[in-house]
C-alpha cells in the first residue's frame, strides 16, 4: 500500500547547497537522505512529497553544514499482509517466480503459483499439469501478500501467493470470470478435439 507520511527531522544541509534558497536546499538535502530509505515502520520511501515547515538553521562548530529542523511529507510503499498487488513476472526459477511490484520485488514459491501440480521448463516457464496454464516472464499477475520480512533492512522480503480464486495471471482471472455457457462450450469443443 502507498502512504503519504509526515516526518519531522533535523536535516543537514551541506555547504554545496548554500547558493540555493533555504527551502530548495532543505528539500535537496531531504531527498538525498530519504530517497530509497527503507524502514520496517515506514516501508520504502519513494519520494519527498512536500516541505511543510522549516525552523531556524543552526551551525555546529567543526561542521561546515547548517542544520534545520523540518516537517515534511514523503510517499512510502509498505506492503501489508493479505493485500492484493498487481505486478509483472520478472524471472522464473525451478523453485518459483519473482514478481516486480513497483519499488520492490516479491517471490512466489512454485507451490503457490497455481492450484495445480506445477512443473518447471528450462525456457523459464511454469506449467500446470491438469489446467495447462503457463506462467512466463513478463506476464502481468495479481498476487496476495502472505509474508513480509524487514529483518535485512537493505533487502526486505515479500512472500506471495496466486493460488486463490481471483488471483494469478490476468488471462486466468478473465477466464474464471466468463459466464458458465462460454466455459462449457469451450470445454465441449476441447472434448470433441480430443476424441478425434
């Protein structure tokens, strides 16, 4: 989920920003400090949204920079358990698929890709035995978050599933949502072809 979060911090503005207006130099320093910042509470900071308040600057002896207490807003991405997220398949391995979800990637174990026995092919395709559904690189999918870990702050981990109804490759979801008559006529055509 994306959030708009208000933060308060003492921002160090280095001397190279002194030729700019105070607001501009503080925003540059905030962006330098917070862009891509990862925290278990905040999630991943995507961008600095705006500056709300700047207090008077202070200079600490021995440090050439100025320090400003600032109140500002950031846009963050923090995945929540049970949240359904869209993404596209980035890579496929014999143990599962990696999906790009905007600012971070998630992993779908092979057993969670579909409600079927799944096999891996060397051309990076996961195929269901009974359904013949295939999952390939660049497929657009919907996945549910089942595990979030910020143990390694620089590399948070997301566990996902696509086994439940309404999840998976977009073509699978469209197929599930077709009226029954269309599904049955498609199945009868398939049965006729198999008998020949």
